[in-house]
């Protein structure tokens, strides 16, 4: 067997695999001999079928199968031995004139080669790292929300400014029919609020969806419409009132603190607010870190220049999926996925340069820490090491879970790397300002 490579350019190559009769004869003869031992052919005892008949019936199929096995094995070893960093998989060149009756065969494969490039983490313009803080107003609102949630529900005869309303929103033409409960202070504008004040159970209120709620996303929640539909929705809906209540706020006492956090964990209103601030800012930190990770990723994609074997990749995409693509579909898919492919190569380079490869012990420790955090949410504050080990072992026996954890751990490592190496500027913002600035 002989394998040669012709480099077309820096990103494309053709590998030729020449297979001679000596490479496959013994393998083919062994398979045919095994067939002969078990073949059931009328007129012959089992194991006594003439080899000539076995070869005539099975010879060509066995030859094709064994040559293909040799070919794939040899090509795989060649790529490893030559340390070729390829994109996609080798693509066999079409051979319309392949003659399986000859003794020797030659096969050609197109390769897409990974580009050579360097990644720099020395950015001139600083990337914003958001520090999202819980404001006093936000904490006070959360305290009031808790008091309402655990407060006493008191029925009202008619809607007042402090009312909590339950009713059915409906518009037959738009397919809207949903029962919802909401507070009157979610309604936007004096004109709309005026329609509610004084209404009683059984009354039907006609409303315009445009500018109905202070928060546009409340349309999605209370009318059960799609987010895209809610954005420009401007129709009339009816609201049939079925229940009117007000909430007597729960006392901020030890009984409430125990319900929220467990016996004796919080004992004063100040501690309650400190706990709300701490828990809120932990959640905010996850969002700000994801934003930093996204921004760093975008920076690296935009500022790490290299070419890709685009023609090869589009050709490979035509046959790589479950369903074959047309050249036009493959080109469209390539455009969609090019950024992702670029970042995969950049990430691979960072992992290699900074030795970020995930080790099993790291993955196990990461899984146990996540399990511990999840158990704490359900009040299990001090699980034993043995218990954590057992749960982690079950999780790590699932390949899908291992893949997910690998990705999460790698994201954490990359985030730590970006915080250390990239030029950042810390910007302290409230959550509302973060949402406005980031999501506009």
C-alpha cells in the first residue's frame, strides 16, 4: 500500500491511496474460507461447498468490503501519523471508471486543512465587564412582593387601585382565550386604568393591546401569545372579570423569615434585605459573565484573521448531515455556521496554548460542586462526600451529561482566562440599566 499527498494550497490537499493485490488477498481469502464453512447451498453438505462457487457468489462483495476497510483504516492512520489537522472529513473523489476486476486500486480523497494562525489576547480597546448591583428600590420591591405572596387574600366588590384581578382575555379572531391574574399597577396609562376602576365580577372590559401593559412581555404572559406576535400586536381584546381581590401584606416577622430561609437563618428585616441583595447579585453575576463571554468571543472572531477552505467545507456539508443538501443549501448553511467554525478553531488554539484541557478529576470536582449547589437550594446544606460521589458517578456515566459538563467547565476556564488576560473595564449598573444597555 502506498499513500501520497499533493498540497493544492495551504488549505486544500489531495491524498492518493494505492492498494495492491498483496494488501487484501489474505483478508479476502480468510473471509471466503469462513463463508465456505457456514454456507448453505442446495446440493452440497455444509462446509463442502467448492471454493470456486463461494468466490463466484460472494467474492466481489467481500473484495469491495475488505478494500474499503483497508482504505478507511489506512487513511485514518495516515492523518494521525502525519499530524494533519483536517476540517470535516476526507471526501472521496468520484471514480466512474473503477474496475473491481483489476488487481490494484487507486483512490483519491480531498482534504480541507485547518489554517495556521495565532490568537492574541492583547486588545487595545477595553471590553466592558458589567457589575450588576441590586438597588435599594429593587430590594424594597422584592420585600413587598414577598409580603404580597405570603399575605392574606381579601375579596373586593369592585376594582380599586390596589386590586388583584382574575379574568379571561379573549379575541376569537386572533385565537386568544386565556385566564390570567394580574395586579392593576401592571396596566399602563390613566385611560386604561379608568376602564378598570369600579368594574365588578361578571363585567366585560374592552381593551386595546397596544400600550396595555407597562412591560410588553406581560402580553406574552397574560394573553398567551408568541413574543414576536406581542411586539406589534394592536387589536381589541375583551376581559371578563371573574375575581377581584386585594392582598393584606404579611408581617415581616420571624415566622415569615423561617418560611423563606429555614429556622433562625434570618432574624431581622436588615438581614432579609441583605439576603435578597446577595441572592439577586449571584443571579446577576451569571448574566454579566455570560455577556462578557459573548463579547470576548465576538472580539476574538472579529480580530483573529485567517482563511477557511470554504469550497471544500461547502462540498463536505452537502453529504455530512442526515439529509443531503444541494450546493445552494450548503452555501447558505456555511454562511450561517462560519462564525461558529471560526470560534471552534480559536477556542482550540487557546486550549492548546494555555493548557486548558479538561481532566477527569477536574470534571468530577466540577460536577460535585454543581450537585452541592443544587442540593443547597432544597435545604440540604451538608451532604456527605460519599453521597456527592455517588450522584456524580451516576451523572458521569451518562455521555450526554459528560458532554454538557465538559462544555460548562470549558466555558468557565475560558471566562477565567479572559478575565486574566484581556483588557477589561468594570462598569457598575443596576439590573434595569443592564437590560436596557445590553438588550436595548
